[in-house]
């Protein structure tokens, strides 16, 4: 038999979906958990179970210390296309924004050195950026670049597309890439920037890029909110 608690969760989910469809929530923000608990005459535990189900379905999302919001459509991402973030968003009728958190030289060891085919302790550029879709932060990314191919790059406007910058200033175009896509908890250096708690589900996409001459030029470590992205590949 189905328990009363399960029925209550289903009722709350259906009611919230109906209210979302009716465009009831001003600014796309749901009332506080306390207010919703009172509206549905239920406990916070039961309410959070219902909210968690809607979050898993991609209907709503939460931000740390801000509450629950109606989720916009997921960004469709095809790794086989060499389209950059801003172009990909524009093609889907979305508005993209990029914020540079840091840009400096580092000495690479371990994974980054291996990915760039550099000896451990070699110099590399590291660019950390935060990327938003329609005003919602969805991606924290770290770019590691071989500086031999990009002299003076750290002095450029790094809020723009690196794809365009490579081509227009250095005559370098992407010629191939290797992707690794792994779901997992968001680490403590990425989660706060994405406005979620450390350990919340995320999607890590690692990409090693080669240019038109087959040289490894950079590698990207992308940490996505799992509810913001749909990976769609046609082979």
C-alpha cells in the first residue's frame, strides 16, 4: 500500500507544478520552505522531499541561502561541435555572461601537466571563469593553456570567447578534442561559486584540445550544475 506521506508528497508536487504552469511565482522564485509548509499544512521534511523530487526532474533548483527557483530549460551541449559557450547559448535563444575570477601563470604538475604534454613543473596559464545563462550561474571552469602558443594572452579581455581570441590573435583553431564526462559531487572550490553546497551533484567535463596542427594547446576542467545541462550527441 502507498503510505499517506508518499501521497502527500505527490499532491505537493502536482500542486507546485500546476502553480508553476500558471506563472504564479513572481520573478521565478518560490516562497520560503516555511511558507510552503504552512500552505500545504505539512512538515518541512515532507515538503523537502517533494521539492527534492521536482529538483531531480529539473523543474526547480535551489541556491545556497537564497531558496528555490523555477528552473529554465537546460542548455543543450554537443561536445562534437566546436561552438563556444556564448555562441551555443545565443543559438538557443539564451543570454550568456562570463566573469573572470583569476588569470595567472602557474607551475603545472600531475593531471594538468600530463594533459598538456608538459614536463611536471612547467609554466602554464591558468584562467578561472564563472559562466551564467539568463542570469543564473551554471558553470565554473578552469582553463590551462600552454603559454608557448599564446604569448601575451593574459593581457587580453578574457571575458570573451577564447575560441575567437585564439583564432583572431594567434591564428589557432581547434582541430580536435578529447572529452571525459563524469557525474559526481561538486568540490569545495567550485560549489560556492555555483551557489550550492559542497558535495551537491554536478557534472565534470574535462576537455583536452588540439589545434589544426594536432598540437595540444589547452585543457578545460568544467564543473556544471547537473540541472543546467543536457549533453546531446548525434553520431
